[in-house]
C-alpha cells in the first residue's frame, strides 16, 4: 500500500469512492494487512494452478502469516 506502482490505481479508487461498497474497497486497498491477505491468496492460487500443493487451504494462512510478520518488522524498522 506504499508502493509507487499501484499508487495511481489506489488514488483513483479513493477519488471515486462515493458509495459504500467503493469506500469499503478503498479501505481494503489502503490497509497493509488486508491487501497482504488477499495477495497471499492470489500467490497461493497461482502456484497451485501450476504445481499442485498438498492442503492448499493451509498454505494461504501460512503465506499470509509470513507476509504479516515481514510487514510488522518493516513497520518497526521504519519507526526507528
């Protein structure tokens, strides 16, 4: 949520968020924890499409947990 690549998309969604569903979407794409959860699902699904994973429904929370751990460390390092 802090990269330059998708900044124009996030800004556009926020600018056009006039109704409740769009405001909800704007909140989701602005939250690093939320976007990480959905990105993790997309990554696991993409890997699973090419290489079958055992118990794919367990890989998603594992990848999301790893992402959240890295994000938490990154946030701590930014404050120091």
